[in-house]
């Protein structure tokens, strides 16, 4: 037999991070979770699976209107016509206490009770499914310990929405341990809640399929469900079914050795080419780009951020066309080794030149000629307010030169310390 295990579908959850992009795929962002779910149903029908398990967070909280429920009913109707039953467990995002509207689901959909563990049996396949939905969104009790013992001689599946142990990033909903799951004697645990794909154990099988569609830049890489194949009561394969319609990626480009702005742009283009070559053809991509490493262009990149972003978008359009959008550009570069020493030496050389300037007659004469031409045009009231201008008109440059030199050297030194 074969079955699909999915979770964390979050129907109608918005994708975030591209709203400010002028050419963002607005329609795709709006319908991505639905489109991914349609692809999943297509896979179920094409594979002629025996049943489907949805391990929580089908919805993304309260419905805004009936449209979300109508869409789910339509897709379940497709499975009903294909004679594929669905076993649905509610997680924290779609707990019964949050549901403001309920629709009668097609007869092929069986929902795990929220008051106590429920068991469903598929007699022809000798499969028993055990699960308990969330009644309250903030369910922090260990639900797994209340699940019934395994049915002897049957293939037992535990369906559970849980943070499990060690998943603090996903909050402590229905916490439990791998040892507690193994103690139930089931052959397969169909988990939900953690959005990353993971096979935590093969004896018994304990699997998080991850969510169907990445919704922001922290949910990178391929997303989907799993197809589980069973023979003689044993799992023989757990294969990923990738159904996401927009892929979030994080590309790090090392700029080590890039000597100028143009070299940086070439390096970015090469990085984008490498990324696109690893992805399915025409897969839309939202890209977070981080530039890192030691480069002589470090100062230029920070000094002209607007040009850098324009160049990055240009490279994305040239190489990815309408399938690639820049979600965010981050700079994590640094000056090359030895750049600090070279800067210090340059400041020392400048300090020596400035120290000798008051004694350089030719320099003072040239400087005085230019400054007096400026000072002669200044109104009398401004001369009174700025004593340095009066000193210029009188030909007294020594004190002014020393003051300006000290301020310039201090500013350069502060900038160097900040870097």
C-alpha cells in the first residue's frame, strides 16, 4: 500500500517579504498555499494512494470567510471521487476553539476527535490510525501518552501535532519524546508542526514532512509532503513529494579577491547562475542575497548601497528573468587583511604633509590666494560670525591650517576604528 503524509498546509496564509518589490508576483503570493495543495491532490490521484494523512495546521487560524473551507471541500471532493480517504487532525492553528465557521466535509474525510484519542481502521489494508486533535491552540500537555496501544497484527500509524523534544523554535505544543512514541508500538508516526522535513527515527518511523509551501525567507529550500510505501507490514520507502510553487532561497556569495565594484557584480552573477542551475526549470525563486568575505571593494559597497542594489536586481533579471526576485540584500563584508595597516600608514603620511604645510611658502601662497578670493565675497555680518574668515582675509593661515589638520586626522582615525 501507499499513503501520503502531509502537514502544516496553512491554507490562505500570506507569503511575506516581497510586497515592496515593484515586480513582485502578487497573484502567486496570494494563492501559493492553495496552488501547492492542488499539486498535492494531483500527486495523490496520480499515485493512486490508498489514503492521505494531514497531521495538523490545515488552516492558518480563523477563516476570513467561507472561501477557505469551500476550497478545501472542493479538493477533498476530488479525492472522494478517486476513492481516497483522508484522515485529518487539527493542530494549534486550526484548533476547534478557534474555528468560527465549520462546513460539513465530504464523507471521505475523517477527523480525529479533540476530546480524547480516536482510532480509525481500514479493514481491507489492516491499517489502524490513532490521533487526537487540538481543542485549545495552546495545548502544552503531552498528548502522546494517552494514545492507545498498537493493534496486534495491524500496521499502526500515530498522527500527532507536536513540537517533540528539542524543537524550542516551534514552541512547546504537545511536547513528547522519541522514547514515548516508540513505547506505543506503532510502525509509523505521522507528525506535524515543525516546518522542516525530518526523519527522526526508522524504528519506528518518526517523520515530519515539513510544510507544503515556504511562506517567508526563513523557510528556504524545497517544500512538500511524503509518500510512504509499505509491504508486508513494513515501511520500505519514505519519499518526498515536492509541491511548492515558489521557492525561498538564501545565497551567500564570497567576495574574497574581488578588487572593485565591477568584480563584485560579476561574482554575484556567477553565484546566481550556480543557484538557478540547481533548481527545477521555471521554478520561481525569492532570493535573500548575502555578500561576505574580505574584499578591497568593502568601502565602495557600503558607500553606494543604492547602486549595489540596482546592480543586484539587474543581475537577477538578466539571469532569472521573471522567475527571480530579490527579497533582501545583506552586506557582511570586511576589508582585506592588511588593509588596516595600509590605512594607518596613509594617515601617517598625510599627518606628515599637514605638519609641514605651515612651513611650505609655496603651498601657503597658493592656498591664501584661493581662500582670500572666497573670503572677499562673504558679507560683513558673516565675517563677524565666523572669525576664521576674517583671519583668511588678513592672511593669517597658520592657526586655521593647524585646526583643520587636527580635525581631519581625528575624523579619519575615528572612521578607521569604526571599520
